[in-house]
C-alpha cells in the first residue's frame, strides 16, 4: 500500500507472526487492501472460509475525534474465527536449541515493485537449513533514493541445531543470500 511507512509494516509483521504462532501460515491467508470508517488504509485478512481480522492506519477523522495528532496503527483479530481455523491444528513442540542464534541485518535497495514476500522467498530458497527467521523492520522511500527505488531493512536469524556457527559460516550464508537477491530482483546493499 503506497502510503504505508515502516511502522505500518511493523504492525503487519506483528500480525502475521502472531497468526503464524497460532497455527495460521501465510500460505493459508488472503490479504486484501480496503478502506473504511476506521481505516484510511487497511488490510483485511481471511482464509477462503472465514474473516480472520483487519489492520491498518486509522483515519484522520477518527484520530481527530479522540484528539490524537500522531498516526495510529490498529489491528483487530477475530478470535472465534482463528479458533475454528486452528481447531484441528496439531501443536508441535520444539526443544529449546542448545546453540545460540545469530542475527544479521541487510539494508537492501530494490525497485519499488519488489515485495518483502519476494525477498523472503529468495532468502529461504538460498538457505534452507540455517535460516530460521526473516523479518522486515524498516521500509524507506524518498529523499536520497532514486524515484523508482525503495530501501528494505531486513533481519535474518541463523542457527545450527548441532553446533555454534562461526563468522566464516555466517558470512558465507549471508553472501549467498545477498548474491541471490541481487541476481533475482536486482537488490543492492545500501
């Protein structure tokens, strides 16, 4: 959504991660943009059978009614629908890892039409074993960037369940991810 900034994308990430932890994977969900009396710019979340929730940027009029000057981001989840969707979901337990996870960030300059979902997909294909999490923590468009570009700040969490990763292994994984992002969507380090 064009008028969204980093904070709105953070809310999207929180909502998606919450739903994922509840057993609703991104692949089962449909995300549709919409506008309403509450949202100037919003996303409606559903499965093919149920409305799961909605989130977005609260309208200026509603903020004015409550005398709020700053932007407000709001999410609303339909717990009854979530419970029905996850009723047959088998809870899986994973033992707490003995070896530490490592976090690395990349600031990527990409074309405006490149989505975070594309970035995530390419990264996951690049490293299946060690890459545990990928999250978007900032999106920037505007001053100091070409008009047809945007910047994604992406966090990658790497972990080996059998040993502690060393710098050489971490650097090799990050280089492989970076090269694949460059090759597939033209991403450049910022």
